[in-house]
C-alpha cells in the first residue's frame, strides 16, 4: 500500500470516527434536555401540590383568576423582599463569606405600601 492510499484510508477512518462522535454528542445533548425537562416537570408538580395543600381554595380558580391572585399576593414588593431575604439567607449558608459579596439585608430594602406588608409589620409588633 502506498503512502497516499494509507493517508486516504486514515482520513476516511478519522471522518467516520468524527461522525460517530458528533452523533454521540447529539444523543447526549438530547438525553440532557430530557432529564432537565423531567426534573422541571417534577419540580412544578411538587411545588404546585405544596401550594394547593396550603391554599386549597385556589384549586377552583380559573387560570386568569389564579394569575391575578399570584400577582396581587406574591408578585409585589413584599413578596419580592421576602424572596430576596430567603435567597440571601440561602447564599450565606452555602458559601464562605470571602467567596461572594454579601447581599443587603431585607431591612435595607425600602418597604412597599401593601396590605400584606402592613399586616406583617402589625403581627411583628403585636408579638403574634
């Protein structure tokens, strides 16, 4: 076999291996997407189950009513401050202080003018 034939054979072999590797990569990427989708679906079902167990009256709401409820009760300044506080506490417990800059405590965040915030403040003052 001449050097030219030998090189051509090696090139064809390398191309075939490349094609196999590309196909394997596509397979793995599809598997990753499937696992991520399954995990997301599981998380959504689990969290909605938790929510419905705490607030069973929301089960009968239409999608528009439920969205409006979430918007008014959770997706407001008070809900955002509460979420920021929880995330900050989680960050503090997961990473050493030198790795991440410390987020502002919730007390530094200006309070909104919502009924929920007023009720929470009143509950704190009354001790209950």
